[in-house]
C-alpha cells in the first residue's frame, strides 16, 4: 500500500511471510488483508519478533497448526482502522497484539482467578475471526488462516479488539514488541504465578529469552540465589549478567540427575532444594527435574515451556504428597490489555530489561534466516522490522 493512502473500509494489498506447509520455509507473498469486521482492528505492524512457538507450529507438531497461515505473535504496531463497535482504540494508537485476549466479561475473566480469557479462544484456535468465522487474509483468492489471533509476520494484520493492548506512544515499537510474549511470560511467572519473595532461592531451566526474563523477575523480587541451568555454556556469561548467582550444565555431572545436584548445593538446612523453579524449555524430563529440585514442604515449580503434542509429565506421587507444588503459567498470568501497558511503563522507567534481549534485527525478506539463527541458538530475540 502506498504511504499515506487511506484504505479505511477497503482491502489492503501488502507483503507477508506465508507458511504454506509445515516444515517448509516461509514464502514472502503479496496478500490481501480485508477490512476489520465488528469488534476487530486492522493494525500496521512495525516490528515483530520471532519466538520458539512460531517454530513449533511451523514444525507441524502443533495440533492447532493450520496451513497455509501467517505466523507471528510477538509484535507492536499502529492502528490503521477499526471495525464496528470498537471503542478502546482509534486509528493512530500504538498497540501490542496479544495472543492471550482479555475481554473482562467472560466467566474466566470475571473469576479473577486466571488470565485465560474464553471469549474468542475457539476462533483464534481455528485460525478465524469471531464475527463471521472467516479469515481476513487471502492470496490469489486462496484463504490464508490466522495464527494465535495475531499473525504478525505481515505488514498489516486484523486482530480482535479484546486482543490489543494500547501502549504509550513514546515507547519504541521495535522493543515494546517483546512484551507481547517472551519477556512478559518469564517476568509474570515469577511475579504473578510464583509470587517469589525477597530472600528466596530459585532454579531456572533454560536460559533463552523466557528463562532470562524469569531471572530478571527474580532479581526484581530480591531472590538471594538464582541457579541457571542450560546445556549451552555459551549462555552462562549473559545469565550471570542478568542476575544468576550460579550456572550449571547437566552434562558436567555425568549420570547424576541435575535435581540431585541442586538439592545438594542448596542443602543449608539439612533438607535442600530451592523455593521456586521455572521450566522454560518444554521438555517433559526437565519438567520432572524442575519439580524434584524444589524444597520439601513448600517448593513450587512453574511450567512455562510448551511440550510436544501428546507428551506427558511424570514424577513419584510422594514428591507432591510431601509438599511440592506443580503449576503452569500462560503469558505470565498477565491480563493482556490491562497489564501490558503497565509493563511498557516499567520498561520506560528502566525497571525491567527489554532492549538487551534484542540481539539481531532483520528485514521481512530475511525472516527464514532469522528462523535459522533462532534454531541454531545464535540469537536471543531477532526483531523483524517492517518498511
């Protein structure tokens, strides 16, 4: 679309990285983006980051993966136009699309016990919009499905109003985009789900973006000891800069389970174990290790990683009978439309790290290179800038 051209109420032709099939490179195509329907907003994406969840769906292992689709769910942009009934945003507003909606009206939202909104979930899981159960994307007449209700690997996207967080216009969009998933997920798991307290001890399994965000959250909470665990020792220097007091590579201990190593090294009271642990990988064996390294009587393990479809976790029931707790967290327990603007404010006030996660910046036409860099572990977060 030509700069400055008003296309309100009309389709827009723009570029998007389309996933035509599982396990195939994304293809840069010209797609049609229809106008927003009732309760919908069309957004010009300015910056989008890559997340391992995008890779997971592209791999074909995601049971909700539907092809062809436009992936991407960690972005920031500017409202281009709004559909009928939209009241919370207007054209020109800066926004973060959020895969976790917040309507404030459904039973889940009203319960105040969870951040999991149920209003549009069945539609976003099916790759369509709620108003008519259709997609707003097409390419040469062929329907292209939405992804997680966001589809940010496109210069323009259409999102439900209840999935948009309006943010401070002074916040740089190429950094604020990270608060749409990874950074928020890690911070919230510590501050909202675990509610870690000053002087606690913790172990973080997986030192990518989500794991480091957990470390940053533990720093904010005042943890006295933070043990980072990863197979890649190249991540340890950064982890210590973020706040880890100890770093462990399981391969260094042979056949000895890493949970036993952690219990022994924290055995200051004759029992051992950390107060909190966080699994940020999506490996069911690591999930067990994370639980079993927790302190008897009160230790709590939070699962953040997304395991493959059909996989199951296991442990001896006595681990739970003796007081350990297994919990899960989605989007860090944050209520997206309410809490993401607050996180942006905390970032602007330099209370939380965001800039430091961005290790690579690329153009949309290089998105497959960005995926490869993420797969090879060569970057934390790669941000793709739109023209």
